[in-house]
C-alpha cells in the first residue's frame, strides 16, 4: 500500500473563509449539539455560518480572524485548520469588540445584541485563565473526509514551531469538559491538564459541565 502524501500546511487567506467558518462552528460545538456561536446567533446554521464569516473577515485582526489560522491541505483541498495567537498582542481587537463588529456587519440591532449577550452569559465564569505569555491554540477541526490522517498533529507541530519562534515558552489549549477523545489527542501532542471551570448554568445551556485548560511547554 502506498504511503499517504504529507499534508501541505499553509496560512489561511480570504478564499478560505467558507471552510474556516465551518471549522470555527464545529470547534465551538465540540461534542455537544450547540456551541457558543449557535447560542449567540440563535437563528439556524446558515445564519450562524454567515455571522462567523463576517467575524473571520473583519478589517482589523483579532483572536478569531482568518489571518490567525493555518490550514492542512489534502490533494489540494482544505482538510483541517486551527488558529493561534498571543492574548496580549496589541495589534488584535478584543474579543468583545470583534464580536460587536461582526454583529453590526450581520445586521444585528442593539436589542438583538443584548439578547445574544444574555444567552451566552453563562460562558463567562467558565472561560479559562490565560497562562502568562502563552501561545494560545483555538478553533481546531478536521473535515469528516480527512479525519484520522494526522492533519491536526501536523498543524499543532507547525504552531509549536511558530510559537517558539516568537519567543513563547508555553502553549495553551482549552476544550469543553467531557470531550475525552480531544483531551487524549492533545495529551498525545504533549499537552497536560491544568485546571477546569464548571457551573450548572453553563451545563444547562451547553450539555457540558464546563471548560478545561491544558498547557504544553514549547
């Protein structure tokens, strides 16, 4: 049997927005039916993907901007992607400002934004702390046809290399509590469980008890 070709790892560009919107939505859902963006938009999958596309393609960069992503290609097609960023990067908009900008681009009224804020309020007590000067990896997902090909591992190794080159000593990743396959996969890449934040209110809206944090030396 012929060995499978190594994936091509490349930076994302504006032409990848459709694929990246799917990646962000899939990553936010993790192993549960509805994730953060489903709750924020609350208007069906097409509207949620359109909102995420606006978020990814905003004029100014931020933690969920397309420019933060790298992609693994198989046979010329995007197969997996993930992002990474420095939490205190002065060039990045804050998450709140980025979400507000995307909401305005998506036609949300002030009342709709207020309602969305109420729907995701239970997330905030469970958001992980950021390790000082860490290289934070987020929004990790692989297209169904390309799973079990080592794409995420290849992307992580590339991000570890990038993080080291930027002077970071540690990388951080967070997942929804109860996503045991993802936790085991990240442990195989050298991440280790650090802590976890849980709440009944979070579980009531997500079907997950909370969010756990993992760190890995670079």
